[in-house]
């Protein structure tokens, strides 16, 4: 049975005017020539998608991509220059830090002010007041002017009021990144309660992990246009691949620029290619299945004969967390000398990575252990698994019940074979 549509965004575009004048005096002097000193900037361009009741959507993209502008349009704070937004139900919005608060009023007074902005009557706020204060955890500062609040206290109080306004649709813009870890957990738990109750959520976040954890789908924006949409893990993988390509393009542009080329090196890394062990996703990125073997090719160039060198290959998450490293020195491998082009093959047999997005970095060292060249984010892959475990490592847990002194049967286990005691091998 299909769920009703609660938000439909039809061809929404939003334009801002950016003034080039550097001061108020210049604005006044150039008022008659304002068109010459201003330019139009389209923050959103023909954005269209819909959200069903009970669905959670993540909005992702680089800074300046239009995420917050779109959320403000959905929340009714901004109006689009083109297109329409159709909304069904009550909206509660957690947008800019402190939005809806008056700095000279106390926390208590702002509960009533912000609650009324969200459509609550004074009687409804009275009934929810103790629960709002308890959720926020700032009871000791309730009668203090909010201009003296920390950013975390702002978020606590704003989130508490918003979630108690009984919204059908909750808009959250990056504010969860401000609170401390216990409060973030409390917010996520409340969002999950909303999801179980069939409410809709739109979350703007720079944390791909948070979007994958909370959202059903994700929409990726770049310079105001949608560049990817789909299930949250797939959309985040497309975003990470896009980020990786941007980094590689920037590196190539820096090398090609006048004076940007580095001085000649005894060896350079031309690229890193993921070979055996991958399948192609329809959206263009590579998929790796836990337990498969992966072969990685590191392409090198040496203008003169290169002797006594070492190669390092590192695997990290999309957040830069180190997961696995292979060092030819620690494997007691003496790599062969070469001149011109060469490819070093690193094989990682039966690699049990957990679900997520991973990038590869390569480094070449000389015989003294000093870096000759490095290439970061040189290759990218997404790992998909059955979802029975989470984390950097894929495991096949066994759960047993001990009762009556009898040896119980396993309720699970690895389907075929066992994970090797070592994590990686390297070969030519």
C-alpha cells in the first residue's frame, strides 16, 4: 500500500543578489549604478522531488550547495523565485542556531515565544512545559537570558521545543552536530520515535554516517542542482566518489598550473586501480562484498632506475579513519628494481570489511624510509553486506544460550570457511 505524499517540490529555483561593493559608502555612491556592482547567484536550480508520509530524507552536499536554502524554502522562511512547494501537515524546523529565539528573553520566555511560532497555543505549551525543560536538560539556566547560552544550550532548548510541537514533518539543519554526545543520542532516539510514529523527517548533515543511519533516501546537491538521489547508502557513495574526483582534479590542475609542477622525483605514483573482487553499481561506483579477495594495482613511473624502495597502501573510511595498512617493508618484501613504468599489485585475500565507503592512499618510500611521492584518495569503493553487523569489520557472530548444563547449538555462523588470522597479503 502506497503512503500519501506530504511534500512535493516542483522545479524550485532560488536567486540571490550578491553586491560587489565593499562598504556602505560604496553602496550609497554607486546606488545609481547598482546593476554594475551586483551579480545574480542561483542558490537552487530546478530542484524537484517528493517525500512520502513516514519517510526520512537526507540532504547532503558541499558547503554552498543549496541544502540550507532548500530547507528554508520547505519551512516557509524563504519563497522560491520559480517553482512551488506543496506541503501537507504541520512543520517544525530546527534551522540556524538560535533561530526563533530572542536573545534578551530568558529561556522560559523563549519556550513560549518559539512554541507560538511553531503553532502551539499557550495552553498547549503549559501542558508540555515540564517535559520540554526536562528534555533540554537546562533547568538551572531556564531564567537566564539566552544571549548568555552556549551553542549547545541553544540547540538543546530549540530541539526540545520543536519535538514537543507535535509536528508531522521535522526539518533538521546540521544542529545535531553542535550538542554533546549524550544529547545527540537523545535527539537520535527521539527522531527514531518519530519515525516509528510515521512522521516525516528532512535532515541536513555533513555526516554521511548519520544520514545512512537515520534516513531512508538521500538527495545530493551541488551548486543548487541535484546530482544524485536514491537509497541513503548509494547516494552517499555517489557523493564520496564525487568528492574523490574533485580532489583528483584539483591535484591535476595544481600540477598543470604554471609553477605548480613539483620538482623531478625519482619515482611518482600515476594512479591506483582496484582490480579483481569488485562489481559495478548502476550509478557508477564499485561494489565490494565482504569476504571477497581484492587486488589493488599501484602504477609507478621512474625516469631512472629505481632500487631499494618500499610501497605503502592504506585504506580509510569516508571520514578519514584508518582501517588497514599494508607496508612492503613489514612483509619483508624486496620489490624489484625498474625503470620507466611499473605496476605493483597488492592482494588482500578474504577481506572482511564492514558496510560503508572506503578510499585508498598510496605512498612510495626510498631506502631510508623517506617519502618520495604519495597519492591520497586515489581509488574508491563501496562495501555492501547483509546488514547483520555494523562497523569497520564484517563478522558472522554466533549467539548461544547456556541452560541446564548442556552444550547449546549455534544460532548463526559464517556460511563458508573462516576468516584468516592475517588481514592482508602483498604480492607482485
